[in-house]
C-alpha cells in the first residue's frame, strides 16, 4: 500500500474574471473576510478568509510564479499540507520522476508561514492544469521568512 503524503487542504486558488466583484459577492453572500497580501515577489494578491480556511483569488493577469500555465475562469489550484516532512515528499517526487518547478520556498498559507514546493500537472486541457503545492509546516515553529 502506498504511503499517503498529503494530510489536508491548506487553501485553494480560484481563477476569476473579476477579483473585486467576486470578493464583494462572497463578503455579502457568506460573510467571508477580504484579505490583501503580498506574493512571493512582492506582487499584490487577494484572498477570502472564513474560519481557518482561505481561497486565494487570481485573474488571468495576476502575476505570480505559482500560477498554472493556462488558467481558465473557474479553474483552480490547491495547496496541501503534507503528512510527512517536506524532505520526504521531495525524495518521493524525485523517485517518481515528477518535476519540482519551485521550492522549497517560504509561502503564506491559510494559517500563516510555511515552506512549499510546487509541481505543475501539465495536460492538454486547461481545466486539468493544477498546481500541486505540497507543504510541510509546524504551526508552532513557523518559517522565519514571511513575504
């Protein structure tokens, strides 16, 4: 039996046509809280928070190194918290010959700072393009670098 490397979802990323209208809708309809933050290279990013969950929002013009190659409206990426140390995840992906596109790097998840690696699943359908961001984090010992 294969060892499960992912424990739970940290956050998802949705590609929308209008970030402001989407934010206003979820604030009014469900009481979500708007969050503004800076991406890994200082670029502006937007999210919706509710409880301990977070939905990052992007449009086709959002500038971030973690965006899928061909984002389509309504498509999404997801970020998972790993069940094992990040070094074990990296070794497993290398053994399976799955390319790591970025990382490990400091990122901001739903609950704060974490380290992540990024692997892109490349297919012929834009709706099947997903960013798989496996992360390892100790909430008691957050990463020292937070963007």
